[in-house]
């Protein structure tokens, strides 16, 4: 499970300190709804959005808050590889075959009441491994959070038997100015970054959390070199910020 350092005790669970970004709350509320749903309702939650929106951070937060079984899929995952990854996270020695492994996963989730959290789930749709997750859901009747990219919900339309087991479709939100402020307090706590510069960072970062973090660090580095304790838009001037675009070729 990803280990993250974060900045707000009030939002913490399980001994961690977490930056209360918008998407952490959205993901946690959606998973909590699945955990406390009415009987006979499906228990799958889908968190989807563009790369860099903080979905993995949200997944890690949910794993800590709800003691979830967190698995990050890889491009090479087969049905067996996914089950082995889940069992490893659960601390269970795998059975002799896939049927035994499936039974172990189901029993472990039922006894513990832990949600299953599957990150980078696009991979298991493309590799036709999704049916294993459906088997786990139907047998364990627990809550499952799947995290994927922006087109992930559209990809699931091909799998009607899985698609109709989704309780919550939760799109990840772009970062806002409050998120930028919280990230600035974490990544550059020793300086003050003025709101006008943070608004500029947000715009140039295209509201992507990962790029905001990079740009806040650029401002921190600038302040360290100049000795500034506060940096505003005027002080930053026309210096470059990270946009994610590849640099243009210089002739």
C-alpha cells in the first residue's frame, strides 16, 4: 500500500496524518456508502478520473481509514496474479489452485469485513480479469473500490454483469484553490505562497494534483535561493511552471 505523508490530524485515521484534499473525501464517502449499504444492494464503487488527480492518494487514504485490502494492478496481471496479490496483502498463504485461492479471499473478506481496494483497475479490464472481481463480490458480499482512468466507466459498459453491480460511480474532481493551499502548506511549510501565485499555479497545472505539487516545490526552491519568506505572483514574474507539456524543440 502506498505510504503517504499528509498534513491534517483531523482528517486522519489509523494513526496517519492526511491532507484533506477534495478527492480523499469523495472516495471515502463513496466507499463508506458501500460498506453501510442496505441488504441486497451491490457493493462496487468506481473512482475514475484523469492521471494526476490524486486517485491513488485517495485509495491509500481509504485503505488506511477502512483497513482495506489494497492491491495495485500491473500490466501483466492475469486472474491468478490478481488473486496472489490480494492474498499477499491479506497475509494468507495461497492455496493449491485458483478455486482454493478464491475461497480463501472470500472467507478472509467475510471474516474481517475489510473492503477490497483495487488500483489501476484499467489493466484487469483490458486483460479480461474483471470476472474474478465479480466472483469475489458475489461470494463475499463486501465492498469493493475500483480505481481507474477517465475512460474506465466506459470500458466497463462491455461487462454488463459487472456493470450492474456498481453502487456508486464517483468521478475524481479537479483540484481547486483550497486543495492548492493545502498542498502548499505541506510541500512548502517554511514559506508563504500568496493566493495570486497559487491561482497561477493551479491554472498552469490544469488543476492536476501531481503538477501542483511539482510547481509548489519549484516555488519553494526559488524562495530558498532568494531568501524570500513570502512569494507572490509579482515576485515569481514570468518564470516557468511545470505544465506537463513536452518542451518544444530549440532550433
